[in-house]
């Protein structure tokens, strides 16, 4: 999936539904992520919340209707989803500093809030976000600590096999990793604190040879296929558990077992 194309398609959908109801779930599907993540990433990239963007765009189109045609204010208010002329007037006045009727009668040039496009996003960020969308699964919960003797090698394994992202943050005097992180979302999202930490803190130490993590995810079948497609065969079959979940286990490059489960709805 082309992540930039997906975001622009989501904007196309939003713009075409400004006179009705914008379904956030439908918009998120164009990008291939959850609704919650779509809203957070949208805010990160645009510096405005999704709801605020929709509100400003509706008021921009409403202002154009007020100044360019003879529709009644009440009809314009209803057209853009406001329950009453009073609610519309309050929102309009807060945004433009004047009432709708004053905007019609005064001939004041009202500043429009422009449609957003995502052509400005850096190519490197687009590659990362496209990889994130294409992966097909999202981690929901996990244990945070992972020990390794070779941090660089471990980070690369998480990236190459699971499609995660990582970095070695601190090294000793010989250049060996002392502390790092791997997480299931791009570093831009992590640095901006757009979502709770979903990954592992890496420390130098003897790797756990038993279960080192129990991760709840969405998209277990996609995870299983991805790991196999990436050439890693130390993964169990998917099995159903009596407590209402499906599960598989992956043995990492350090011999640590990560158990991934998905609730059965």
C-alpha cells in the first residue's frame, strides 16, 4: 500500500462527506490502520486533530455558501450538520469572529481553512509508514524488558522478521549496545509520544531462554504469514486456547520465546 496515497484517499473521503457524517473508521481503512492510530497520526502530521480539521473545513464551506448564494442561514447550518442555527452561529462566530448574518451583509473577506494534502511528507517517513500499514497487525499489550548479548543483531532481527522499528540508544566504550528499544510503530510516532509504548526495552544481559513476552495483537494471521515470508521458521502453528484466544509462539534470534495472542470475538 502507498501510505501517502492512502492518506490522500482518506482526505478525499472526508472532503466528500463534509455535508454529511464522516465515519472515522471508514477514513482509517484507506490507510490500513486502526481508527485510534489514524487520528493520532493525522494530528501528528498536520498539527490539528481530525475532528478540528473537519470542523474548520465545514465552516469554511459554510462561509462560502453564505457569501456566494442566497440560502437561508438555517439551511446552511443543517447542510453542514449543525442541529440548530444557534449552534452554528456560535461555532461560526468563534472561528471567524463575526456572526453568519454579519458575514453575509458586510462583504468581509473570510479566511478559508484550506484542504490538507500529504504531498509534503518526507520520502523516508512515507517508506516507514507504508511498511507499518502493509504489515497487517497491531500490537496491543506486551511485556517491556528484553535481554540480549548482541543488541545490534537483536534490533535487526526485530526489524527484518517482525517488521518492527528499533534503535540502540546507549553504547559502552567499545561500541557495544547497553540500552536500546524496539517497538511496533515508526520512530516518529514513538518520539512524538502519540501512543503508549508498545515494544521492548533492550538491556545487555543473558537472554531469557523461556517465555520473554506475552503480546496481545490484532492480525495474528498476518503476523504469522509475515514471519514465514521473511524466512524465519522458528514459529509455531496458530492454535486456539480455551480462554478465548488464538495464539502462536516465535523463538527469537536470542532463543527467547515471544507468545502472540489474539482474542476471539
